[in-house]
């Protein structure tokens, strides 16, 4: 055992409840543990598991963002905040803390996973710094790297990395965000001058919400319809200088400041428009499509649709890294709320002592499932990040792994960013008035994080993409399937329908379970959870596919109507798929834990996550005959018991997150100040009682009088 | 028919989708309507229904808050924002727009309901102005009025109303918010000098989060433990001057600024502490408790507990008015999102046209149920406000009506403020990048509104209060009940248990419903909804009561443990009760609607609200055998159909809310600007096609080539 092992304090134990979270505790021998002693959670081991493969880089970035010069100052005005973030960007360059993803020859480290790991941790410095870095390196620089070719790398990458060339990623327009293929900006090739002419022909085609556009950007990667020889070859990326060295717009370029936003105030978002702006032919980022001097178009990818999605696929890292940022936001806000909830007392327990918030059943129900979900988000993110690194490093880069990566990233980013918003809201409320003070940071994180759910792909649109992938995978099963397979499938479906409709399966479960909650619970262990979660995805997808197929036979209009009618359900199916991915990653991670006590506690958290999903979708399982009423009730009761069981480990999990309350969380209510206030108040009352000068309560007098 | 009747535009109809919301439309004869024509919604009638009894006051306040000088300027620094709000407060006094609730002799109008109606509408000016007004009149002034007696009214009310005396409501402490009875501040009576000595003996006893405390307040109503002759008589309110005319703290008084908050930046919240501050005996607000010169305590209410709750009960108006503010926030944010969603287009419908967001199934599922919930919140608020007015005007002021009012207010405030936060978040996301721009206001409303869920009673604590009331009402049924009644009850319970456990009731439903969705739906009309919602509350409360009773027999410790174990469920039962109250109020309001078309459409919205509640709690209805799987599925499908059916009325409902897009909503995306952009883009493409110079798509060429 290491010296960081934490034995759970009994809930209600004074020391555990009022002192700051234990930094270390007496080691407890776990050898020959035949007793009923509670398992011991090794916070250091758990910490290492959560740090994952890029632990060193994460720790280095955490050390960096602990420095005051990188920290957000709440309430700065828009101009000061922007100036501060720009200076922080330069400081990051001086620290050598950026651009790990880029080739060594341009100042990078060829380290794809590490770059994102570092980016994710920057959330705790200032989300504005994180996002402005994301714009410069993850979008602008990355577009040059992945959509351009060597000549572009040679010309611009080094300067982009040192911030000599601050850049804009000009994809979204006021009129088109999610539907990038339909942007209105055009790049028309003129063979006479061998230039492209960039135009935003109407207001809706202005590029909008672009970081670095309002103030700092000198150039932009502009996404526009490439038109040559009378043909529109679809959206391509172009390098377009926009400002001169004095910061003035170049001829034909104009723009506007997006002004104040709901958060990320330190990022200078703005709009750009172009009127007949000419750029050299060479400024087309030509890895996936090129134009010869005479105007002839060529591309290594023949299909315009596949070409477009391949280009966009190179930008998946934005989604991957936001998934990791969501995990950071969840860990940080839960750290604050759980530390405060373990020290703050309110209402007497009847015995004269006030009760610690986290000992209330409701408080546990509010925060513990979010803690379990946070572990699921973090552990599934680690899996996603490894997958990303393998594809982008070239170690395992195939069309199949790319497609999987994109689907995985879309599903996880949508789920995790929503989960983070829920967590930020719940932790804000769980800290009451303190939670509303900017100094305790949750409100500020919440403001900044808000837009993560709609940028780099609106979550609903991302889940629809995942849903379409699920439908096409489903259809692929039947392509060229032989009669026997189809027959087996048909029998399975019919059998299933009979069982569900008649409630037979439920009745059978009732018979098995009757009178025995313990027996009902046994059926909800790992395999049962997996089966139920998997079954739900498959059944939902199959049901939607059946409805769409039936409609398709009635013509295009009926098919379109059916697609719209099932849109909500398809998105829910995609969400179910994402939940399954998170659950699988959590479960896989359990196998990596060698220490038994740690694994036991983590398994409880996994069960809280899994049973929480079953509880959330309980109606579906009941309606579809997958769970009996009895087993459904058992799941909820068991979940209640598990939540109470892990409550004593909550602070140990927070400790394993590894954020220093002072340097990283920087929330006074997580600093131990509340425990000091509680101690002072209790000492005051104890002294008063001891002095014999304490007033008698009128209530006590009245009671005594009644009894006389 | 009035000229404001709106016939629904067919969904997908160009005019309906791209023009601003209709301000009026062709009247449609509704006489002799035997056709299958869709019902006509009379927006003016609906508007009047929603304005309610205090329509004139609401309209007058709306006219006032439309003036630029009362409007929030997003992004103001903390000092400028506070100064602006203070100036707005004075301007409100000059407009005579405050203090309607107070007696005429002090400058008020004795109008309790009207005061709150006006207060609620102020949200659209600037929530900081609303809350600072609430502190001055609803808390500080109101405490003097309701907890003080004539001498206090004469001395301070007129000055409080004219803002000559800005005041602080010093109840909450850093260490005690929800548990007011346990505040640490003391007021010890000294008969020698006939003064009270006010002390905050430790840091946790400092008064905290107080509006007007950081800067403007000259006096405070301080809640402290009244100690005289060695007895603590519990919490009473004292008038304590805190600053001199130069704004300097008086001797013994100190304080701190709470600094930047997550929202309401224009309110100067702060902390106050007191060390041996002496105030005259007369400064005790003595309506419910007094101290004679010699130190003898007296009170018209003998029980200290009842006395405390009676005092606090006088402050119920805060909760009532926040419930109304929640309705305003919901109406405003949905107005913005639905107007934008009816103009904004994204993704092609396959026929070359892009689809309006609100025509997507998912977008409807996101926003329409919130619109139905908004109607429920508004209509139940009107009922609450009338109840409040009847109690506070004295028209119907009994212990029973007071208790009902307090329970009703606690339940509704908790549900509506959470609903508003959900609505603000969903509408923010539904507007994408535009939704994140401060100019479109939803992010700013969301920031400011955030704290409404935890102030004037943390929502979880409020629901627990409601839950306790439900339990005591339940227990009262059995007090002195005869054996026959108890026996009938016991049989009912047992019978119910048998039916639920064996799934017999469900099976019976399955048999009735089998093969007929229409028949299943018929059972989900008004009476069935009422029965299901009511049944759930009763069953949950009965179940909790049974568990608590069983535990009580095992002693105090077991009882306390059982209470904590059922806490989450009790709060859910209270939520169910609040939902039933909202549903009943919505249903009652339908009876007030004389116009048939309007009533029909409103009934659909009520059904969406009611079926939405059933869907949300479907697992409970299934597990407890109240709904068969078949009927449960029918409810969801019917809900889907209803949502699609009311979609064409969405903008008409927004119109009935009566907020002017320019003067009240002030969000550029709700101004018609998006429709203009869409028109411009479509005109551009139409012209391009007509010119013959439009480029051919590579996709089209490829397809043609393949077909050759």
C-alpha cells in the first residue's frame, strides 16, 4: 500500500466532516482481507489512472496554469480581458507550452495526444485562453498543416506557432454554421491573373463568431466554394491575409466585432467580409484539391462528398479536446462542491449538532451520480484521446479508424459537454449563495463553458450524425446477407415483439424475483448492465430503421417526413449509444486497476453510473419488456444504497483528481475556510455553555413548564 | 372575432416561416364551424387571459421598462452598473411606480397583488433593478410594515418608499441561510440603558449576501436572537442604523463587499457585522414580540415555533413574486427562440429549399413542451397571486389560507425557477452562436436569473417544506378516524398493492387497449390526467409515511435515519404536488376561455403539459401499475402528434405574450433581421440562377456523367 491510501471515514465522523480533505492517511493493510472492513481507495493509483497516458504533460500544464499570470481575473472589461489573454498567449509561447502537435521542423513535437491533453488542462487557467489557443493552433494552424501542403507549412507554420502570425479560422457564416457545405462565400479562379477572388456576396455569407477576427488576426483560413471553369467544386480552404502590420484591414476586407458574449470574454470574436479580394493561386490549401494555372481542377479524392468529409475529418481534434475540457470542468466544479459540502453544516440533526450537507440523502443524490458520471467522462475521454493519437500519429490510420474516431468524438463531445453544463449548474446550486459569488468560480466556469455545447458542432447535430452512422451500420448488416441470416433475424424480432407485448418476459422476471430484492439486484451486475444498455441502442435503431424503410417504399416525400418524425428518437438512440461507449470505457478501465480496494470502490461508481442510466431510461425498459417492475424498483433501491455506500469516498475521489485547492481551484469555499468558520462557531457555543452565561431557550422553558 | 385572430399557417408555408410574427391577421369567421378547418387562436383574448387581474398595472410597467433609461446595458463594470441601477431606482420613485403595496398614508396604494405584478414585469428592464427594488420594498420596507407597528411605520416607511432611506434586509448569515432559526447574531436587552446590544459573535454570524449592504444602505432590519432576562426568545427583527449621511459605517458596524457575482452585477451585495451596537428598545419591530422597559418579554403568540413561522410567513411575497419573474423569463426567452427558430433556415429539405428550424421534429420537441410549461407557470402564478392578494388585503386572511398560500408559493417558486433555468439554457442553445451573443440577451437573463433558484428559499429546502406539509396533512386524515375508515383505507392499500405487484391492472389495460392506439389515447384525456397526477402524489406520500411510521416505532435514531433515506423521495413527492397544482391551474383557466378555437388550442397545450408530466414520470406509472406499457407508448406517440399539431400556433402564442420585439425583447435576432438575411440570400441565388452565370455543381456533373 502506498501512503496515499484513504480509508473512508464513517459518514458523520467529526474529523472527516469538518477538516479539509485528507492529503494522506494511515496506510491500511489490504493483505489477507477477509474481514468486513470497508475497502481502501488508493487515491494515488486512482489519480494516475485518471491522468492517463499523457500524465507528465498534464502535470506540466497544471504547474503552468497554477501561475498567477495565467489565471483568469473575474469581471475584467472586454478590452482588458482580451489584452490579458493575448499576453498570456505570448507567455505560453515563451514557456514552450504550445504546438506540440506540429512537426518538429516547425517548432512542434509531433505529439498529437499530448497537445490535446495540455490544451484540456488549460481550462483551469482561463477558458478564454484555452479557446483562443484552440483557435490559433487547433484550428488555424491545424488547417494549414492538415489541409495545406509542404509549401504552406514552410511559409506559415513556424510563424503561426510563435504567434508572429495570429490567425482566424473562417468557416462559420452568419447564415451557415452546422451546414458547412452550404456556405455562401465564393473563391472564383481567374486564370488570367492566376488568382482566386474571394467574395461574401450577401450579409448571411459573412464569416461570423470567429476568434481572432475582431482584433488580433493578421490572416485567415477562409472556407469558400471553389469555382473554376464554371464548376463549383465545393468547399475548400484558402489562406487570406486580412490585416496589415498596423492592424488595418487590407483592401476589400472588412469586419465587425461580435461584441460582448455570454462568456469567453477574453476571446476577440468577430465577423469578416470580403469583396473581390484577390489571393495568389498558391494560397489554396491544396492537399485535397488543386487548381492548375489554366484553371483545371484536380483532386486525389474523386467523390466531392467524400472529399468534403475527409477535409472536415481533419478537424476532429476540436471535438476530442472539448470532451477533455468537459471532464476538467466537471472535476473542478465537483471538487469545489464536494469539499464545501463536506464542511458546511445546516440544520440540527436533533442531537444538537448541525449536519454536514453531504450527509443529507438529497445532497448525495444530487452530487454523487455526477461524480460517477465524471469518472465515466474522464475514462472514456482517455480512450478517445488514445484513438485520436493513433490515427493522427499514423500508427493506426485507416478509413475505418478515422470514421470510428469521428463517430466516437461526436457522441462523446455531445454527451460530455451537456453533462458538464448540468454539473456546473448543480454544483452552483449545491453551494447556495457562496456558489453565486464569482470568487468561488463555478459561475464563471459555467458562463465560459456554455458555448462548448454548440461550437465545434452543435450537440444535437453531432448526435444526428452519430444516429445516421448507426442507421447505416445497421443497414450494412443486411447487405448481401443470405436468407438464413435474414430468417434468424426475423425470428428474433418477432419473438421479441411477442415477449414484449404480452409482458411475458416481465412476468417471468417477476416470478424469478418475487420476494427477493437481493436476487433481483444480482441480475443487475456488469453483464446485465451491458446487455441492457446494448439492447436499448440496437432496439431503438432497428425500430427507426423499420419505420424509415416502410416510409421509403411510399416515396421520397414520405421518407423525408418519416425522417423528421423520427429525428428526436434517432438523436435519443445516438445518445444511448454514447452512454454505452462511456459505460464500456469505464468498465474497461476497471480491468487496469490492480489494487483490489480501489477496484471495488471504482466498481461501485461504475454501477452508480450504469444503474443511473437504467433509472434514467427506466420507462423504456419497462415499456419494452426488458425489466420487470420488481427489478426496476430493485435497481432504484440498489442505486440509493450504492450512493450512500460511496459517500465516504467522495473526498478521496476529489483528491485523486489532483487539483490543488489553492493553486488550481482558487475557490475560497474549497480552501478550508468553511471548516474554520464552523470550528470557530462551535468553539464559541461550547465556551458559552461552559461559562454558565448561556441564555435558556424559551422553548426549553415552556416544555419544562408543561411537564411540571 | 377580433382582428387579432390568427389562423395557423401551414408549417413550411413561406410567409409564416420567413416573415416576422403576425401582429394581426385576417379575421376568420368561426361561426357555424362544422368544417375540419383548424381552430383559430385569438391572440388578444389569450393575451388578456395571461395578463390576468392586474393587466393594467402590468401594461403600465411594460411601458415604463421599454424606456431606454431603465434598460440593462450588458457588460457594464460593477461600479457603473451599481450606479446606474441606483439612479434607475430613483427614477422609478419619480415615476410613482413603486410601493403600491404600502398604506396610502405613507405614499402607497394598499395594492398587494398589483405591486407584485409590477415587480415581475421589471425583469425585462434589468433583473438587477428588479432585485434591488425587491430588497428595498419587498424585504426592507415590507419587514418594517409587517413586523413593525405604527410607531415604526410613522418613523420609516415614507422614507423607505421615497428611497431617502435605502435599507438592508439582514437575515441570512454566512453560516446560516436556509436555517434562519439558528442565526448566530444576538440582540441582548440591557434594562439599565433600555437598549438592545447587537452582536455577531463569530465570522459565521456575519450577515451576508445582503443587497444594499455593500454601498447604499443607511439602515438594516437585522434578524437576531432576542435575549432578555437570561432567556433566548428566538429570532426577532430589529431596526439598526448602519451608515451616517456620508456613507461611513457607524461605530461598531463593519462590513465587506461581496464583490463580483455570477449575475445581478448591479446589486451591491455585501456583508455586515456588529460589535456591541446599541439601539433603543423601540427599534425592536414588535408586532409579534415585545420587551418592556424592565426587560419582560411578551408576545401575542405563545408558541415560540408558531411565532417564528408567523413572522417569516409575512415574507412570502418574495417567493410569490419570483414565481412571476420566472414566468416573465420563460416568456421572453421563448419569444426570442421561437421567432428566430421560425426565420432561421439550415440544411436543405432535399427540394433545394432550406428548412426552417422550427419545422424540425427535434427543434419542436425541444421548445414546444417548454412553451406549454410556460403557460402552466403563468396561469398557476395568476392563481397564486390572487390568493396572495386575498390574504394580504385581509379579504380572506385565516391561518388556513395563510398556510395554503405559503405551501403553494413554496412549491410553485421551486418548480418555476428551475423551469426558467431549463428554458433559458435550452433557448440559448436553440439559437446557436447567436444565442451566445450578449446582444441577444438570453445569456444575460440566464446569468441574472441563476440565483433565483436558491434565494428566497433554496428550491430543495422549499420542496422539503412542502413535503412535510403533505405528510402532516396525510397524518391528519387519520387523527381520530374511526375503525371503519381505517379499515377501508387498509383494504384500499392492500388491494392496490396486489394489483400493482401482480401487474393485474396493467394486464387489464393491455386487454382493453390491445390493437387500438386511439382507444388507449382516449383514456388520457383530462380526467385521466388529473387522476394519474393526483394518484402519484398520494401514493408517494402514503408510501413515505408508512416507512417513517415503521421507523418511528424503532426509536428516534431510526426515525431520523429513515427521514434522511426518504428525503429525496419526499422532495420528489413535493415536486409532483407542485406539478399537480400547475396542471390544475392550467385546467381551471381553460374554463375561463369563452372562445372555442382559443380554448381548443389551449387545451392541446394543456395536454402537452399534462402528458409531458406523465412521460417524465412514466417509469413510476409503469412500476406502480398505473399505466400499461401499451398506454404508456400511446401517451408518448400522442404527445408527439400534439406537438406537431400546435407548432403552427407557436408564434401566435408568442404574440399573446405581448412583448414588443424591439422595445422589450431588444434581441436583434428577434427583430426580423434574420428573415431579412434569409430573403437577401435567396434573392441572390435566384438572380444568379436567372442570370445563367451560376456555376454547375461538380456533384451534378459527376452524376450526369455516371448516367451517360
